[in-house]
């Protein structure tokens, strides 16, 4: 199976070199490594053309002028691939040597599996592995031994078991669907890509979780913005989920737990983006009903009222004009 690894990057040559080296050291070599460079200088271009020009695996370099941003950069890389499977790897993360040899056999044996992923280790900005943090993150995102094997795509996407990178997706699907390019959230499109993939293929195919460490997630200053799903991403994700509430997979305990956990963030995000009616509806929803009279619940009601008043004032001013 031919694997295309996509690495979008922006002015982090030291981290990028580690990421590329980890791809070249795979026990199952990838077919191609594609770099999308959003940098405003030539450092990345120089790195690729000097240190990787003679690599045994093609390292293809594309410079974006002007810069495209993370989402469009990744989307462009997906569409440039020709491999049977596609992997996204952020430029500050890296693969463990066994990653492809662990993930690829699942896709080769199971034609009904469209995405496969393993566990992530967590490392500091300096690259030091934190075992306690690694255990906590994988547990929080349901990447544990008792969860190994085939997964509901929708459940895996909604609960973020599907990781931010280091996964394999079948190449034709990655190229046709592309990376997430929605208009609302500016951060963490990784979560929304996994969710959209899950929504699209629930009931038609499977995800697969392998209970082995395959990648390292570096907690750098930029990657920290990807370590938690931001408010606008949660709200947009909720809207995608709500459109499919009749789907039986959404009744699963993991998804319901995620909705109950995130509903305060969703309510506030809805109000702050001007959708106070949606926010008020969610305030009295089953997921939030038990928190209505809590201090946090009352504070969220205040935010909704302020948003409604702001909308009314704006509308009144427009009428006067």
C-alpha cells in the first residue's frame, strides 16, 4: 500500500526536520512526503533542497505564496497526493518508527475500514516524553485497550478519539473530501475533519483504533491551540452533530457524555456569535437542564440576555436609520 504523508508547515525548520526524519525512518517506508510551506522566508525551502534532496523517498516541496493558512494548506496537500492512503502530520509532531507498519495492515486486510489510528505520546516543546500526560490524554479521548478494534466513525469523530494527526485515511476519500475548510472556526479544524468524516461514513464504513503508540504530539506554543477543541470549533461541531441526531450512533453514551460536557461552551459560543435564540434553546435542552440553576448556568443566562439585548438594540438602530 502506497502512503502519502502530508506535512503543512510555517517557519519551524527545527521541528520540521524531526518530523520528516521520522517519516524516512519508518519500518514500512511511505510512498511520498509532501510539504506545504506557508513561511514568509526561504529557510524551509533551503532545508528541503539541501538536507532531503537525496532522500530515498520523494520529499516534494510546495511553497504557498501568499500563505494559505493551516486549513487550506492541508486541504491543498490532500489533493496533491497519489497514495492509496493519506496521513496528516503536523510539523511539530513526529511518528514512531513502527507507525505505518502497525496501521497499514488493518487497511490491507479490511476493505470496510476507511481510517485507522493509534495512541499518541505527549512530549514537551524540547521533545521530552511525558508518560503521565500520555496516559491521561489517551484515556480522555477513549484510546485505551478496552476500546481497541473497529469503531463507529461518528462516535470516534464526535468524541475526538480520532486524533489530530498521525492517522491513515484512504486516499480516494481524502482527495475527494479534502481537509476541513468550514468558514466559522479558525482553530482546530482537525476535530472538525474527524467529525465530518465520521458523519459522512457512519453506517457505511468503519474506523479502527490500534492499541499501540504510533505518534508523538509535541506541546509547543502553537500545538497547544490544537490540544483542546476551541469554543467556535465545539459550536460548529455541535451543529454538525445536531443535524444527525436521529442517527442511532448519537445515542451512544460517549457522544451523550461529550454533549453534556461541552454544552456550557456551546451555549456561550452561540450567544457570543449572535445566535442568542439557539443559545436560549440549548440552555433549556436535556444536556443542560441539570445546570440551569447553578452559578455557571445563571451566568450563561446573563450572557444570553446580554446577547439578546445587543441584537435588539442593533435592530432598533437600523429601524431608526
